[in-house]
């Protein structure tokens, strides 16, 4: 960090010199001005603090103070007055002076005042940046949306965050904000200063996932050449986010249940019970009750997790939030791409609001990002948006291609059927999933002789 710059404004050369001498000794960079006009001019050089004489040949210090503050509200100004006038001092403070000092002043006092002022702003700035960089991303405000569904969910999240609840279950389609919700809950709980650890259950084979979670002892298995602490231990006092819990194999489900109930576990290959205080937030885009019925997910674990369920609704069920989300992403990409997009044309917004968003907020974000990268104008038009990409991608995670090779007619039929099923035969929504209009989908329904019951 460069040394702070101090501007000394006084028409008396002797005063400027003595202040400069003293403050340079303290390591500050000091520049001078002897009139109101030159003070304003020199302040352009990037000044942190101004020592400002009240009486200047071409004006008074209050006017200079106002101008300085207009340009840079954060600038620190200490007013030097020759006579102790309470009114002047009050006036100065009202206009944002940091402090004032009476002339003749004591150099030590001024030096101390300057140190203190600069230290305070440094700290204030530091706190500001820290907040912006860590807490802010996960404040409740980061969850954009004002639909009643979202308002209810945010209220519930607040309650959960401040409660002692040790398990939370987040459900919702891919891209609905489960990751974000988990972080917001953690960073707004009294666990915020402790670790937030994150693992995706489907990403690792069973044995690896187990040792990642619970850790292992030396020699527990081939390759375990030393003891290793697992996520649960590392996160002690904090939160472990188990993503895609629906994919966890039954053996591990049992071990997880034991941990949730007893708060203790053993490392792989270990015999000692280890106790930790961890909140587990589990997430899944599967319907866990169906997984239970199908015998793929333990019923007892399901009930244990489901004590505090939070269901994140798909974006298509809260179209009211779309303009807010679009605005949010325009703002953030304006900053990131140094653009000046002001908004979205009404026609284009209508399209965004009627499309089905199978990829939910993630897909909306990517769509806005792409539009912002390509757009020429400062208002995004319909043509700037590529909604959907290829039909197969648009149908989301469970597209099944027809078994006997690629027959275009058959592929088309299959996509239409899947869109209709996903939307419970809402033709408008199915059409928008496919990037078609209502007539186009009706035509296809007739062409393929589709009916609600016989589509399989
Ligand atoms: N309510 C919301 N407001 C703003 N951004 C959101 C919201 N919900 C999700 N997002 C963003 O959408 C993207 C996908 O969210 P994510 O939490 O990864 O979803 P999931 O884990 O359910 O797949 C992320 O970039 C996330 O920041
Ligand atoms: Mg996720």
C-alpha cells in the first residue's frame, strides 16, 4: 500500500512547511496549496486527508470543504481555524469535516489527529472490502426474488440459520439455488466463522466418499499411509454440505444416519468414537420419497433428514422473479464485462417470462451472460437472446434418446412427448420448453397422434 497523501492548505508558508516537515517524518506523502483554487486543483491528485486553513486569500475553507466532499465523500478534512469560533467548527462538522483544530496549534496534536483519522478510514475501508468479498456474496440479499414462494422460503431459511437445527434438507431441480441456499444458511448462522465444507456424493466412488467424510486411520486400506481427518472433523463447529445425497449408496447412508443421530463416528479403520458438532445440509434434485418407495434410499435416513425440508421451487413457477433476476445479472455482468446495458426490451422480457427454464436460474444466468456478451445496444432485444440452445439440452437432465439410433422423426416425437410430460400436458409451457409456439406444438401433437394416456 502506498503512503497516504496529505494536502496542506494554508497561505502562510511557515505553517505549510512545519506541517509538511512533521508529517513527512511520519511517513506520509505531503503536497501543498496556498489558495482555495489551488487546493481544489491539487486534490485531483488523489488525496486522503486535507489540513485546511479556514481563511484563504481567495475564499473560505468551508467552501473548499464542500467542494472536496462533493468530489470525494470519503476524503478526510481537518479544518484549521485562527480564532475559536464555535459556529465555524459546527458548520465544518456539518459539512463532513473529520475534525477541527484551533490555531496556533500544537504539532503533536495535529500529528496524532492525522494518524487517528487515517487509521479509522483504513479500517473502515478494510471492513468494507472484507464484507463485499465474503459476507456479502452470501447475505440474504444475494437470494434475488420477491415472489411469495421465495419470500416464504427466505423467511424459513432465516429461521433455520439461527436455529440449533443440526440437519436441513434442500430439494429442488438442478439450478434452483440449493448450493446458494446452503451457503447463505451457513454464513448467516452462528457457525459462520467456522468452516463450510462441501462434497458431492455422486462425484466419488463409495470407499473414497466414505474416507473423505469420516477420515481414515493409517493402514485402513492400501494406500492409506497415514491418518487423515475427514470433512466432518475439519468442519467441526461449522457446516457440511452433502450435495446429491440421493446418489449416496445404502452402506454410507447407514453410517451417515448413525452420525446424525449420535453426533459421533469412527474413522475408516478406526475404533475410537469421534464427537463433532456439525450441521449437515443435504441437497438433492431427486424426489427422495420416491427413492424411498423404490428402495434406493433408506426410509429412516429420509425421515431424519426431512425434519427441516426446504423446497426450492422451479423458476417456471415463479415467473414474477424473472425480471428481478435478469436485472440482477445485468448489473453483475455490467461490472464484470465493463458494459452499460440498461435493461431488456418489453417484448424480449415477455419471452423470458414465458419460457420454461428447465435449467432454472443457472440457465437464466447463462442466457443473460451470453446476451450481454453479444449485444451491441444498451437495451437487450429479443434477437440478443438465444433461449434454450439445442432441444435436447433444454429438456434438461433426463432426456432419453430413442433406443434404435437417431431417427429424426422419432427424436422429435420423443422430445415433444417429454416436454408434454414434464409440464403435465400444459401445451404452452411444453411449447416454450421446445422453443416452439402453440400452433407448432399443436401441429406436432396431431402429426404424432399424441394423447395424454398413450404416449408410451
Ligand atoms: N434466488 C437466486 N437469486 C440469485 N441467484 C440465484 C438464486 N438462486 C440461484 N442462483 C444462482 O443460480 C446458479 C445456480 O444455483 P445453484 O445454487 O448452483 O443451484 P443448484 O445447487 O440447485 O443446482 C448459481 O449461479 C446461483 O448463484
Ligand atoms: Mg448444486
